[in-house]
């Protein structure tokens, strides 16, 4: 039985502990059933002496603030090292997940990629020998001294790909992430509602918005993952952070436990009451903030990766909060973590330059660039503080979650196939085609099958 051990996330001042997840990585690879983890034979940090280099980088930094951030960092790197040209290939998160494995297994893979944490991506890529261990580069650049252990653990994998949270380091992340509640300040004022301070007040605000002819929540769920995140936010409030962590990491509990079923029933109720737009399952995830900025929805539950785009479109009219707790004044709780890490592919022709690039884009100066471009840096920036109101909101939420140990893991970490196994039933649930009990039974079936392997 594979038993994922609990993960916690470090926010700013490193308040949470490390995680180990058991992974059922089954990716094929050449040279036997278990390809050896790849490590560089030697290390050079002299990029200038590498000659003329084209470094191909695949990333999913396509949102406005993320795009500006990586473009600015890439330009600065090329200015510092004029012998290096970065060939950037930008793909959406969904497209990157669909195409990355094929690219890594081909004869001419990119040099640097963003390989998602978890069983289904990084664990399998490491097992298949597709990523390069960063341990030798860490010894030179000191990444594990710069980053808190809980963050590097999330990007660390054993050579067999079966345990995430131990083994060698395989990537570094640039930004932090939390899933919270965006709100349209103008629309709240029009319906006479203040930003809610408790979960009950939040639900009352949804009801008031509906009664005033407004769409309460902007929600796009074509890709299934948004539904899982929406469920997770509700689950955090009804179940509590410790039980959610235990469940996701296989330490106890079941998806069919009462509070988890109640969270699913809440989504069904919201859909039935018209709090969710009826076409939710046909709306793309990336279109949701666009619709919200155009006035479709008083609230939107989503990640901080959308903040810069929303500020560009809405300016001071958009606000952000952590999901309100059940009791006034209680510490908030929500899911989050760190952004997709940048990794070096095992077949890179320029691994030393790739390592220098990763070091550059995750440096303290890069954290300042993260703030400047409207993002949430994973580490404390040395000089910059957010200027935009929505980013100030996010920084305050990040700080409150940090102090209160309020981050829970992304639910799709639970199994390699959870995105489809639970995301599909949640689509059926919000469409009114299944029940909360059946949706949670589907989640439990996938979960039990994984844990028994």
C-alpha cells in the first residue's frame, strides 16, 4: 500500500513542514523497467564560455502578469549573457500537460520545461529518466539554502518516481499560489453588500446577488480541474484543514465521509439555486476571468495567477480575499502551494546554461520582478512591495494564511487520475445529472484503487 505522507506549504517566512507522497509512477522509459535518474557528469557556471547557445524553454506563463514576468526575466538573462538566445515556447497549462511527455521522449526535447508537481507528471518523468537531477547544481548555486525545505521538498523525487518529498531536487518554482475569492467592488456596492467576513455572510451575498438579478459566481469548468478547486474551497470550510490534508495524503478519512459529501451537496445546491452560470461546463477555465472582468459574476473563486490580468482589465474595481472562515476572526483556510517548477530535461544539450537560467529566474532579484509584474513571489522579495490594490489584498491573504497555517493541498494530488476520476463526476453534479453521494463514491473508488497498489 502506498501511503502519501503529509505535505505542507511554506509561505513567505516558511511556516509549514515538508511532505512525502507515495507515487504510483508507471511511465515507460528506455533501458529497462526503471531507468536511472539522470545527473550531470560535471558542472560549469561560466555561461559566457559556453559559446553561442540557443536555449529552448517550454513554459505555461501565458497569463498577462506571468507572461510579462517571464518575458522580462528572459530579456534580462539574454542581456547578461548575450551569447545565449532563449527560444521560448509558451503553452497553456492544459496544452503543456498534453504535449510535454511526448516532447520529453522525443529526440530533440526542450532544455528547460515546467513539469508539474505530483504523481502524474514529475514523478513519472523522473522514473522514466526524462529529467535531470539538480543536486549537483544545488551544490554550486545553493538553492536548498535559499528556499525553505518545504518548498524544495515539493519539487523533490526519489529516482524510482514513487516518493515525492524526498530524493533529489528536480525543479524550482518562481511564484506562490493561493485559491481565493475575487469580487467586483462596483457590483457589491450596487447590491448593498460589504465584502463578507464569514462563510455564512458569503453565502448570503450569493443569495442577495441572485435576487438582484446578478450572476453570483463566474465559473468555467470545461477542463474539470476548476470544479475540483471550487469543491476544495467549500470542503476546506466544512471539513477543516487537518482532515483535508490527512485525506489527500492518505493518512485517514474517506471521500465519502459526511462533511465531504456535504461539500459536494453544497456545489449541487449552488448550481440548482443559480449561483453558478448554467453553461459552466462549456466555459474554458481561462475564459472565466475574462467573463468576470466583463461583468459576469459578482464573485469568482480562482487562483492568484489571474490577479495581474484582472487588475489590467478592472483596475481598482477588483478585490481579493481568502475564503471567509466559518467564524468571524478565525484564521482562513484555502488550497494553494507554489507554481509549476522549472526543470532541466535529461537530453538537454546545454544543461549548465539551463541551470544558470533557472538560477537567474528564481533569484532574489527575480522575486522583485514578480512583484513588479503583479505576481505573488514564492519567496520574500528583497525590495519591492505590491502597489496595486488587488495585489495588496493577496499579500495580506498570503500573510494571514502563513501565520495561521491555513494552506491545504491541491486535491488532484490525491491520485494520478483524480483530475478525471473526480472532475468528471463534479461536472455531472453541477449539471444536475448525478448526486453528491455518487460523485463522492466515484472519488473514493479511484482513491481506494490507488492506495491498494
